């Protein structure tokens, strides 16, 4: 798919001024020039044009808010001066896999005063002696070259930085974990209450059984006492009869 058509599809019925991020990787540039991008993309902050076949940036429109530009795996060997003119606020630039051979080619980036991170992986320039020291000296505003600073400290994750700056995903996922914990606590509480209730019921039943046993024992004792009383009465009656016969 050609680059111009791809950009039209990526718009999805939105106006260019509504687009903040645009990715047209692996599309095709017929003549090696930027196609389909216009000055109307006034709010664009991130642009990825990877493996499109670009050999020139001469037709890059003015993108005043662009901060991050991915141009890896193209055929660029120069024309970098266009970046300072059209994208003066760039902070991140990826030129990996292009045909940049000489240190002098990077001189055009000196006017990108906000540039903090520059990637030149798989470019011939990386094979030059003292490559890293020379680039840091040429571009003192650059903090990270090929992902590391001058002390070989790795650059922070750019996506995490974006999330922090935008105030998104800073606190992690919301809602689900708390609800699950509450549900687990409720379940535990319910189980506890059920166990407690069962214990109380069993205890009450046991007390009832004990009361019944005590009542049965009392009845037996009463019946035993009544039986003994009747026996004594019978005996007394027998003795009275004997006395009458004697008389």
C-alpha cells in the first residue's frame, strides 16, 4: 500500500488536526519522498515511518508539535537539515538502519536544541573510530545515543515516560483488583458467619438435648419416688390388715 493511501486510511474519517499519533510503517513511497502528510497535522506529536523506502525528507511538512520521529530502515543518507526547519521540537529521533556514513551528516541536527535521544543502530557511521565520543561532542544536547548515555546508563523506557507525562496508567489498572479483594473478604466473612451460626445452632441443639436428658432424669427420679411411695402405702395397708385379723 502506498504511503498516501495508508495515511488516508489511518485518519478514519477524522481531520488531520485531530491526529496526535500516526504510524505508517511498511507502506511504500513511490519516489522516496514523504507523501500524504500536510501542514494540517498541526497536533501531531508522534510519527512512525519505518521501512517505507524514504531517501529524502525534502517534502516533510511543518510539524511544530512533533516530539518523536521514527525513520528507521529507510534509505536516508542526508537532507537532515529539513528536520530542524520543520520539526524544531523533536526530542527523540530514530535513524537506525539508514545510509548515514559520515559524522558531518549529523551536523544538521545541531539546530535541534531539544533533541535528547538519537538512535543510529545499523548505520555505517557506527563503525567509525570514537563514534560515540564524537557524536556526543558534536551534539551536546543529546543525552542518549543508541539507548545509552555517555556513562553507559540505559535510557528509561520511552513508553513509560509517555504514560507518566500524559497522566495515564500511572496508578495501574483500577477497579477490578479492589472489587475482587472485597469479594474475597465478603466470602471469607460469609463463611465465618456461616460457621459461627452453625456452631451456635449446634450448641443450642446440644443444650436442648441436655435439657431433655435432665428432664428425663427428673421424671425418672419422680417416678421412682412415686413408686417407692406407693410401695410404702401398700405395705402399710398390709400391716393394717394383719392387725385387724389379729384382733
